[in-house]
C-alpha cells in the first residue's frame, strides 16, 4: 500500500484527512500470535461442504438479500427469531451499520478505554463524536466514570467489550445490567470472544431492552478469512440496520459458508475448550516470568514485561520468528504486549523465546 501524500490533490472530508487508519503489522514469521485468530482451521467436513456449494450457487443471481436461512439458523442457536438477527461482513460491518443508523453527525458514541480501537474509529468515520471514559488503573470498568460520561455525553451508542480486547477482562452480569440501566441509547456488547467466557450478555437480550450483542465467525469459528459477523438484539433495531446496509451486502457463498459452519457447533465448542485450557497453561507460564499478567476470559493474554521494555521484547521476539501484538506505545498500555493463544507447539515457541529474552 502506498503512503498518503501530506496534501492529497483532492482533499477528503476534513475529519478523515486528519485520521490515521487502523493497522496491524503483517510480518512474515513462523509463529503468528498477533491478531487473535484461531490456530486451527475449521473441520474438513466444513471445507467439503463449502467446496460443494461453489458449484450450486446461482452465480448469475444476486444473493438472498435478507440472508433468511442464515439468520434463522443463527437465531435458533441463540433461541431468537430471524428478525432479531442481523448478519454482515464481519462484526466490524455490524458495528459500522449500527453507527450509520444510530450515531453520525450531531450524535455521540461512548467507549471506555482501553478497549477495542475500532469502536471509536468506526464512530469517527461515520461522523459521530466520541465520548472517551477511562477505566481504572487495573483496566476495570468504573461505574462512577460510566455514570459521569453517560450523563455528560448522552450517547446514542454505548460500547462495552466483554471479554475486552486488548485486556482480556470480562464484565460481570451485574455490571452489564447496571450499564444497561444507565445508557440513554443503545448498549452494544461486543462479544467477539464470547464463547471463551463463562457467561454471555445474550441472556439479557429482549424485545423490550435496548441492548444488542455482536459476535463474529473470525475467532471462535476459525473463519477469519470469511469476514462474517452478526448481531442479536430487538427486532426494532434489526429493522433499522436492514434499511441502512448496502443491498445484497452478504454474498451467496458466504451465506452458505455460514450455514455450513453451523453444522459443526460441537467442533467449535471443543476447539474453544481446548484453547481455554491452553490459555491457563500459558498464563501460568507467564506468571513465572518477570511479567505483569492480566486475567483473561478470551483467547489472548495481555502482559507487561518488567525487566526489558515491551517494544524491545516485541522486536527480539520477531527476531526469533514469533509475532505478538505490540501495544507498548498505545495510550494507557505503556510497555504491554498481547499474545494470542496458539497451538501447544506455537505457545511453547513463544514461551521459550520470551524466556530467552527476559532471563
Ligand atoms: C477481532 C474482533 C472483532 C472481529 O471483527 P470481525 O470484523 O468480525 O473480524 C470484533 N470485535 C473485537 C473486540 C475483536 O477483537
């Protein structure tokens, strides 16, 4: 990708011109533990089903605009009807569609930092103002701060991310219920890592409640390449999203791939529980090293090396062909790195390399 000239011949919208894009380094290494993908591909039977579907898709026709079959299957997975499910190209597109329908110029979106950078980024791209609340020093949500930010900004959308990226920390049912009671607009709970956690805000979704929960096939379903995500919420929210999203946004092959994935819920759940067990092993090993470690309910762990600077540790891991996420220069995350849980072999490579660098 070429870099943007300082003053492009045709200027974009003023606010976009000033913006930095969203980037995650794609470095060629043996062990990639930087973007929270699944270390394992989906089951072979899924691949066979998708391969067979390629020749049955009506390629000369537009896809089913409403993605009815896929919405119905996702809905039955969560005990709701298809009218309470919205599906899009990754949960990022779900979030963008929410912002287009509910936020935008003259409206604000509340986030509690540090959290997933895309929440604020997408809000700004859609012309919304962003009300940034602060978490406590140990990255916990501070309900007094939530109260203050929501009362001041009166946001159309309030974001929680649970488990939170990049900290891995989970909100309790009480906390989510309390924020729901305080939020003047819609509460969005981003559950990209929901299946790794012991509870889900999906249980609070109801027609009468201004709450939506977003999920993705990118992490737990081993399908980052497919770009498929969804939301579960009240049907009156889904109806607005359907108006705003581009027509035929979800291609036919992707709809079939989503349906094929849902034939293998058991394999997904087994993979998730293996990763949860492996997360415990990696966390314990990190605690034996000179690192501050945050408890995680997701498939990654945030840690801060205490004897060598985070940025230097990141570089020396890359030299050993291990890539983690360098959060060391991000606001509030001074010196921190984030490692995705990989296969046992990948995690051993990571831990051995880290041990070398730190001791
Ligand atoms: C990875 C991630 C997503 C996934 O976005 P997709 O567009 O579905 O790939 C969403 N939210 C959070 C917090 C994430 O970490």
